[in-house]
C-alpha cells in the first residue's frame, strides 16, 4: 500500500534531480543546435512524467505493492542510461538522415508534395502505424521478444514502466526507424512531434490513473488508454497478444487486435510467467533478460 503524503514528499525531488542530470549531460557533451531537440524532448518527458506520477499517487487505479520511490529511481536510472547511449550512438546519424532527406527533397513525403502542418500530421500518423507493426513484431519474432520481454517483466504498471526498456530493443527499433526516415523523408519537426507524442502517449497509457471505464470507453475511440494498455501487460489469456497501438487506437481496431476489458479482475496478473519476484526490479537481471534460456 502507498502512504500517499510521505511517499509523495520522497518523490517530489526526483524529477528535478533527473532533469538536472539531463541538462548537465548535454553541457558535458557540448551544446549545439541539434542538441536543442534532445533537450526539448527531455524536458517534455520529465514534465509529463512528474504530472502523471503526482496524479497516480493521489488517485491510483491499483495500490502499489512495491516501494514507489524505488520504482521511480530504478526506471529513471534506466531511462537516463538508455538516453545517453542512444544519444551517443544513434542521435547524430538519425539527425543527419532527417536533415539530408528534408534538404534534398528526398522520400515519399516530398513525392506527395506534403509541406508544413500537413506533413507533420501525416508523418505522426504514418510513424504511429509503423510503431504498431514494430510492436507486433517484438511479440511475434523470438529474437525481438527476448529484448522486449524486459519491458513486460515489470510486475506492476505505472508511468515509470514507460521508461523500462532494454537498450538492445531501443537500438534495433531506432536503427529501423532511421531507415524508415530515409524512405519517408519527413521534416525534423515531423520527427520531433512524433517522438514527443509517442513518449506522451506511452506515459499516459502506462500510468496507474483511476479513470472510470465509461470515460475510457469514449477515449478509446481515438487514443490508447491506461485500461487498454494494462490489458496488454496481462500475461494470461488473450490480452498480451492484443492492444499493440501506442498513440491512436485505430490500428488495433483496423488490424483485428483490439481487446476491450470491462472487468477490473481481468486486468491481472501483470508481467510475464518468468521471471517473477524481486529479481524483476534489479539492474543486472533486467539487462540479462534477453540472454535467459526461458
């Protein structure tokens, strides 16, 4: 059970400390124009993280068994390390690819003559559809599932779970995304808007917010809700092979993978069959998840 006031006081300082880490990391690497996009995304990520964290502590859908403060620190450390590795390994190549395709009028976007807000909107929708299929691949292809399993091994689900990804999965996904950027040819703004909406949607639908099912029924006509995605994290029954969408719920409905749950009891148990217990919240076992035989 969460002791609301005490837990909230312990957690309040964490987002500001992590934001400072992000900023000082950028300063240490040397600030320039392209890093501005990274900084903006980091600030938006942390701002929504703090907002979701505050409200899910005040109004949780399910009471946390694990220590909330530890979950926050554990998953934010993973997020910072992953962000730093991605920045050092892939950020410059992805930035270069996006800049090249846009400046040389290369890609499908330019063939279609899309410009301005039309291009941004179509880019967000296009990449969200790609993300749906990438997510399905992470569940259907054994090698990809080994890495994605690290995300699903969390035995609780809240806004911090949105930061729980194995670096191997992120490197593969973002490398494929780089090739797609070359093919699609979006503007830098289009890519940044997609990444920002993707992160915000992930934080929202992973959150442990107490939102009435009647309201979520209406929201699910357009976007993915916490109930819809919580179902995806249930490891028994049809749930885990359903609800792969990230921003728009359209893709699950269009491709036959939408599953609606109307009973709270159907939203348990969370996680995977193995591993279970304290080991799921330890850094080394989490990193080694893809290399486990089971």
